[in-house]
C-alpha cells in the first residue's frame, strides 16, 4: 500500500514512516524543510492548498496519515490565524484530496478537544474545546467528518518518546532535566493519558492498514497527573526524584488554561485493535529502551 505521512519529521510521523516502511508499505513523508527521515520525502507546506494538491496528484496515495499539527498551546493563542491554517484549513484540504483520490484518511487529534471537567472520555463523549488550540483541533476533526470519504480520527494525549524528533516533548524534557538532577515543577492537578509515540504509531498505522473508520482513542492506557508520571519515570530510569517540586496549574499563571482531567478511555482500542494501548509501566520500559539505545 502507498501511504503518505504528513508531519514526517515529527515525533509520531517519523515513527509511522519507519514502522510502515518496515512492514513493506511504500511510504512517502511530507513535511516542511529538510528531511529527518530515511524514507522518501517531499517538502510541502500543508497550508498551501495548491502545493498539497500537486503533491497528491503526483503521489496518488492509497492512504494518508496526518499527525501534522500546530501543538504549541500558548503559541496558538498568540497566533490564532496560524493555528486555524495548520489545524483546520490544511486538514480540510487533506480531506478533500483524499476523497478525490479515493484514499483512506487517518487524522491525528488530541485529548484537548474535551474540557477536562470529568476525565475518562470515550469516543461517544461530546467535545467541548476551550481555547484556540483545542477549538482549531476540534474544527479539524469536523472538517474530516464533513469532507473526507473514508476516514478515521485518532486522539492522543501528551505524546513522548526518544529521540526527540524535530522538537522536544514532555518525556524527553523530563529525562534531560531529571537526569541532570535539575529542579522541575510539575502539576498535581492536571491528569492526562501519556502516550508513547511508538505505541501511538503502531495503533494509527493499523487504522490505516485495515481501513478502519470512525473515532478512536489511541492514547496510553494509564491516566496520571504530571507529578505521578515523573515519579514513575524516575523509578524506571534510576533518577533522583527529590528535585521534583509539586505545583498547581494556577501557580505558573499560564497564558492559556489547560484541561484539568483530559484522560482518555481507550477501551475501544484495547478491544478492537491488535496493537493495544500500553500501560504506563510497559510504555516507560520501551521509552527507557529508546533512550539507552541512543546513548
């Protein structure tokens, strides 16, 4: 199968390219700037609808996976037009192009489409996004539903992995800081479902390979607060934990509010996918393996 992966230089995208290539698919990565992957690559600005259409006319993919996104929450608040272009209008272009080609689209979204009031969100729960990043990501989901032919939406949460890819991530940042015994302030009142990038890639690749449709929560199987995640990481990596400073969301006076409990219910993926959402302990084992193999 010929698969185009957007955001190919990113954390999930790079792993998808390597995984699908290993599985024997013809993979082409799309992203901006120079390639950071070993697979064939085309530099395309996804916000340029004409450039996307020309690339797709040439590549003629059977499936398209779209992890590309503007994920800087505060940056989206400062640049709502840029967030809309990256998280919504570019997704609409991909949806229209995949429908035109008869290709299956797997779009990667986020737990932040929920308001975080209750947690444990399943695919049947109604989103209630708050802030520019969550709203534009939800709009991207709606563009997929309205404009694509065959589609799936895969939601993830606090994706981490090593190496860091184009930019750092929460887990990699913690490894760097805690490995150097630096003090870190971590929230006790924000609960998430941390997602190992490789595990997310495995589940998302399966959605593309099997042509599965609809909404899927492809996050980690364990919901924890940020402080609990750091302590679990210290335990697995052998780092000191006495530099971890408990804090509250309100303490940092963030420019943009974060959902307090956006934990995702992954029962559907656990029951129906061959690649299962990983429990935190198992995911940290694999994260540790990634880290040690890169030393």
